[in-house]
C-alpha cells in the first residue's frame, strides 16, 4: 500500500518488496553476519538494561527471566558529543541520556515495533488526547499533568515541577550549545522561533544566559501550576508527542544555569531524574553510572532498571570492541559497527554525504527539493529509511510533515 504524507510519497508495502520496511533495510544493510547484530546499539542498550544482561555473558537463546543486579560493560572509541540533554544529538548521547534523564513522554522498551515506537506516559500521567481533554478540539493545545513523587537527585532531593519542563525549552536555543534540531520546535510551538532568534544574539556567558532566560518567555509554553504544562502550536502536529519524547525535551533543573551549557564544569555536575546517575565522568576515558537513590520505580512506567551500574570505557577502537564483546569482557559497543557498516555500504557502492555539523542545526529535511534523486539510505533517529527518486519506502511515515531533519545520507552511485 502506498500512502502520501505532506511532501513525499510513502511506500509502506510489506517486507517482500525491495527496501519496503525498516526490518528489511536493517537486515540487508546491517547484518552481513551475526557479529554485526550488536550494532543495533540504541535498541540493545534498552533491552540489556531491561533484562539485566550483565556480568554473566549469555547468548540470547539462553537468557531467562530478568535478574536484578550486575554491571553492564560498554566499550567505545570516542566520547559522547554532549552530556547536556538539550543538545545531545548523536545516538551515543541519546542512549546515555535515557538512563538518567526522563521526559514527559518516552519510548517503552519492547520487542514489539509498534509499542517501542509509540510515545508513552513518563513524567506525564497521560498522553494528551481529545478523549481525556489533554488535546484541544482544534489540535493546537496540549496539556500535560505531571506525576507526583518524581524527584531530582539534588541536595536535598526535590520534586520535578512544571517549571523544570519550561526551563528545558527556554535553554534549547542557548548561544553556547544549542539544540541540533531547532526546527522541530521553532516551526511547531507558538513564539519559539522569535525567542530563539533573540537568544542566539546573547553573550555566551553564565550571567547573560541566566538573565535572558529569567526575563523572557516563550508565548506557546506555560506552567499554570507546578503540575501542569501547556503547549500551544502554530498548526496541528500529530507528531508533537514524538518531539516531546526526544532527550532535547528533558526537564532542566535550576542548578544548570550556574554553568555554561555542556561545559566541562557542567559535565561534572549533572543532576539525574532517571534510575541512574553519573558518578564519574572522565573526558574520553570513562563514564560510570550507578543507581540514583532519588529514583522511585513506582513513578516510572518506562524503565525497569534491573542492572546496578553501567560502565562505559572509551578510547577502544572498533576491532578491539568486537574482540572484547566476543571474549565476554564487554556487553556492548558504542559505534561497534560504525566502521563495519560504513565499509559494507562502500562495498555496496554507496557514498556518504553529510548535510550538517553538530551544533549548527539541519538545513536538509525529508521534503521535495532537498534530497537528490536516486537510491538513498537515510538515517532518521532510531532507524534507516530508504528514499528512491523522492519516494520514501518505510513501514510508516517518517517525514513529520516535511520537518524531519536529515543530517546525512548514503547514495548509490
């Protein structure tokens, strides 16, 4: 069946056709042998943390019921691009953020594709709908009610309130380390574009950033009380819940305004809302996360958090990552298949074309005139989609009404 989104034809045919499903694309492009299966990193980390696959190395077919305890050992070559959730953009940053930062809505860990890709309540009590009164009749207003008892691991721990959610959006366009996909929000939320344009001209210092955020507001975001956040949109956007499930939208504690966003000082003072907290961060060497004592599993329907700690060792090249995983001294690898995948794509005759730089924002989207003709494989968040002569081949519509950012693509020569 072929459906049509705002800007592209979307082929959602079954997996028997060429490049017609995410599963097919992954199978053909990522799994030349069993070793490359470990490359589905973001998915595997979630599954690993949910199932407690730590300390005792087992094959998938040997795994039993989830067991609490142990350490997930992860190896990688380079550091994350950002620790600040407002600017975390690459896959390694996104999975790390998911362990210690929560959002209004999040993606459940599930083997079912539909369940795993549908935003579910996290900090919010419900996903707003017309039926529950959270979504206005015209589709322009979303009202979220926060759970009680969700706390920061601040000193002393305190509740996360609606103002912390608003603060995240106020910080997105800061002049030091801005969000990498500003278009998602500036083209959607009332007043966001004007606010960001003004913020971009502010002096990149702690006092100037704090003063600007204190003295300005975004017209389309308000917190009428500590447990309610209201968003007003420029036009109906059915994917707005997806935008709120991204790490960019994670609440921000007031303490973060004491540091330049994502600075070395900030990276030593992260504050957690999720089941884990960063207890040690050594740039390009090691990231260690342990259980967050302020986290209460009864308030978190998304993260079962079976393991006790997560250790990330950096500076390990791709080949050594594979050897350590095969020998059982590591569970997963960051970018384990990055080189394998790139080499495989090159062997297939594809050439990579980058379309953005981290921190500069994206200028290319899934819409007409912004991607060349031919056979393309395009990374979009958590999966790859195929674009053939302007037709997107996928099992769903990844275009987001033409606002889906593209930071690079593989093109068949």
